[in-house]
């Protein structure tokens, strides 16, 4: 693909904006228009989007009803810093949709909502430690930046991982208060809880580990996590920043029937507008009430354009039609990919939930982070380069999650599969 204009922009602005991007998870390709399932960059290239704003876009880009609500709502001049009836209505929508949401408060990003959840958990229990799962991502603050994608050589045994700092610039003693467990391994969790009795405030988990691609919980695993955390008096936080509203109108907690104490939402809540929420048990959420000791602030909390988007988006997500479509096309994508991979003769696995999917070049079943990161990175790189050339917008990260929206239909599936076929053939040629 021709990328002259993007390259020129990068060359001009790299000295001002490091790398030419405002998030290290983005590529320096500059866009001027998006609609439905498609993107157009400044060079005039058209892409079929499989990244969908890192999972934030659930209805498709520029959903007309969302866009109209935002335009209309903005005409009264409200932006931030004042409450409005709309902020209460959106909270009520969330309360009605999410099984565990006795109370709700808004924030702007997933990171903020998770930070608040952990503050509430520490304040409630008076304990310091947090348990997180190896391979899960919960944002870019200190505790979240432990063992996201650690080098397995440096992170101890698979069933007893040691916490590894993910980035420079965070407190070295962060690893003293963050314990790490493998996904889908209740025995390891119980050992960790037992060894740290009365010290752990909360366990935080992505109910489906989308930040290592797409790792599904094994039957009964989340129920066991719920049972064990309850047994040890540890609060359970579901990070539903991606699973929220995709797997079911009430998120993963509705689909899997495991009810957390607190949960965090963002991304699909407002179809890509910046809004997040912390939801949970009344006695926990009450700690954030004005006048109590726990600070709950944020100039941009409940900003008006995002509220307008959320009120329409949530209305559309409430009856399950969108989720049914995502599940159907997600499953069809998997079936068709598996058929192509078998025909071409490449060992690959594909997993999906709610239209979020990832492909791993391995024949090993993916049950946890160690399985995911043992997949062949070079084959993924070849696949990525080939499908990108065919006009798919994908991520170069072999542990990234991809996704589909309500705007992806049969025609888009056909295009994706055509590109995937070419990608598989390139991998076959590469593997020899
Ligand atoms: N939690 C999960 C599961 C996420 O996937 C992300 C972002 O990708 C976050 C938290 C952080 O959200 P944000 O990027 O809005 O700060």
C-alpha cells in the first residue's frame, strides 16, 4: 500500500510527538475518515477494520444514531464540570443492565475506573495486596503494569508466576503488593490466597483474557474464582473494559453467571467516546460518597458528548440483538478460518467471544498466558504483513485482540476470509 502522506507526516512531526503517535499501541498511519467497518487514511487507502478502536467500537464507526445524539446534545453548550440529568440516566441504564451494579459512578477511561476499583477495595478491607492474572492488562498505572506480557524466562514457574515489572518509571516496590496467578488455575489461586491470608484486598481479572489475544475461561473457572475469593474475604473485581456489553448486555458476569463485587467498564459503553464506569455492591460504592474519606474526582467524569453517545449506544445494546450478531459472525469467522487453515495445512488456532478474536500459530490449546506466548511470532508477523497488504487493518502484536462490530456483515466476513487465506498461504510458504 502507498503510504507517502503518512510517512511525510511522521517525518515532519516525529521531533514533536515521539514516534508520531499518542499511544504506543498505535501505528503512525493517519486517518481522515471512518464509517461502518471501514477506515480511510490520508493516502486514500481503504481498510477493513479488525482493530475497531481496540474493542471500543461495537456498533461500527460513526453509527448514525449515536452521531445524531452527540450533535444534538452538544448544541446546549454543556461540556464538563457540571452534573446533568443525562449523567444520572446513563448511570441508571448501567444499573439496569449489569447484574452486580447496585451503584454506579462514571469516569473517562478504563485505567481510571480500575484505579478507583482498587482504591475502594483497599479502603474497604484495610489491606494492601492485589492479585492479578498473568497476561491481563488493566491500564497503564503502577499496579496494572505488572506481568502483562512478561518474558516467561524471567517470570518463574507457570503455576506460580513471580511478578515482573512491565515498564520502567514505576515504583520498584510495586511487585511487593501485586501477586500474580495463572489464568484457569484455581489451585494456584488457592495456594496464593492461603499464603497471603488477611493481606489481600482484591483480585482483579479479565473474565476473558483479551489482552493476551483471546483466552476463554474453562467451564466453572470463574465460579471457582468467586468461591475462593469469598472464602478468603477478598473482593473480586471483574475488569469488563472489553467484555462489557459484548458478551451479553450485562457483560461477562451475565454470560458466565459469576457475580463480582466490583466491575469496570469503558470502550463499548459509548461506542468509542471516552467514558468509563465503576459499578458494584452498594456497601463498597458508598465509600466513594461525597464527604467520606475516599477521593472520587475527575474534571471530565461524565463529559457530555460521551454521555450522549452512551445513552443511545446502551439503548441499542440492551436487548441483545447486537451481541447475537457479534456472536454469530464471530463463530462463523472461526469456522471458516479453521477450514482454510486445514486446507492450506497450517497449524493455527482461533478463539473468539462476542466478536473479539485472535489467531495463534500453534497447535497447543490456549488456556493461559504461557500457552499464548508460546505461539509462533514469526508466522504471525508474516500473516499480519500479508493480510495488511490485502487491506485488513490488523494489529502487529501477536498477543493483541481483534474484533468485529455490528457493521461487519457477510460481505465483510468474505473479505476477511479472502485475506486470511492469503495470509495462511504466506505462512505455509514461510514455514516450508
Ligand atoms: N482494562 C482492560 C481490560 C483494557 O483492555 C484496557 C485497555 O485496553 C484498560 C483496562 C485500560 O483502559 P483505557 O485504555 O481506557 O485506560
